[in-house]
């Protein structure tokens, strides 16, 4: 089944993303730098970018940058005066991401903030960001429950909150799995919070079987 998921995923990536040299270069630069291949897939990147456009997002917060692949998809959805803040713990990842963002021509709109997200999240207000239109959570899975609380703190009515990797091949249901338990706690928080209207969308493709939690703040 996994081979078929990948075949179909590749088919649509080819159809909808012909000649996307920038994204190809980003993935090449990531590989050259030895970054793990845990970015969102091309079709998922496009999907996230479409969500940002649907929401007319002008301010975006991303937790977990890696080489900036998802960052650039979001950056492309921003209007001229749009801003994106992305948080990254690993200095090498942050450096690769900054170069990729520059190559994509998006440096004026995007800032990579280095450090552990739980340390840098409290500083965003002082940097002039009181709220965001869209928040994408994609860093260390154990901290997802904390990231949800921070996302709500930086949300306003209409803010979209998205969590990546909440299914993890079904590990979300495994009580003995630490990562599964963390993402389950995260999705439970989203499900139980009356301030947000949310769901989980399962996905299959070249990156296996996973899913996005997606919610809109009331
Ligand atoms: N959003 C990226 C993938 C992110 S992978 C994409 O789809 O292209 C997860 C990233 O989170 C890694 O680069 C990892 O270094 C970073 N990370 C892990 N723990 C973190 C923390 N505590 N604070 C900030 N970033 C963290
Ligand atoms: C992992 C992290 C991710 O953000 C992802 O999309 C896939 C895998 C991981 O840490 O294994
Ligand atoms: Mg992810």
C-alpha cells in the first residue's frame, strides 16, 4: 500500500508543482547539509500554503523550522506586508533555513528565531507580535501540549492552529508510546477546548501515514 501512496503522491506533486526550481533547490540544500528528511511533503506544503491563503493570513507563526521547506510554502502565501516568524532550536538547521529563505526571495518577510521554542515563545510579544493569523506546530512532539497552550495565547478569533504529525502511523492510539501519548494529549486538548473548533485529517503519501490537526479559534 505504501508504494501506491507514494506513486499517487508523486503523480500529483509532478502535476501541480512542475518546474518549481526553488523548492527543488531547498530540498537539495537540505540533503547536502545532512538535514533529516522530515519536512512536509510537496503536496502537503501546497495544502498548507492554500490554507494560509484561504485565511488571508498576514501573520504566521511556525514552531519547528528545519531547513525552511514548510516555512517557504507559508511565506509564498503571504501578502506583500505579511510576516512570518519561525522558531528553531538547532543552529545548523536555522542557518540552512536562512539561506534557503534568502534563495526563495522571502527574507524580507520571514524571521528565523534561534532557541528552544518554549524559551523564545514568551519573547514574541516584546518583538511586536501579540497575535497571529495562522500557527503551525511542527517541532518536538513531547512539547505539543505546551505548544497548544502558547498557540492559544497568541491566537484571536479566526486564527488557524495546525499541528503536524498527530497520527504517526497510528501511534497516536498507543498508550505505551511516549510520542504517541504526547500527540494524543495535544489532540485531546484541541478536542476539549471550547475556544477552538477543530478536527484531525489523516494523510497518506510519500511520507507514510500521518495527519494534521486543524482548528479555527472561535
Ligand atoms: N516544519 C519543517 C519540519 C520541522 S522538523 C518542515 O516541514 O519543513 C522539526 C524541527 O523542530 C527540527 O528542525 C528540530 O530541530 C526543531 N526542534 C526540535 N525541538 C525544538 C525546540 N524545543 N524548539 C524549537 N525547535 C525545535
Ligand atoms: C519527525 C518530525 C516531523 O516534524 C515530521 O514531519 C516527521 C517526523 C520526527 O521527529 O521523527
Ligand atoms: Mg512534521
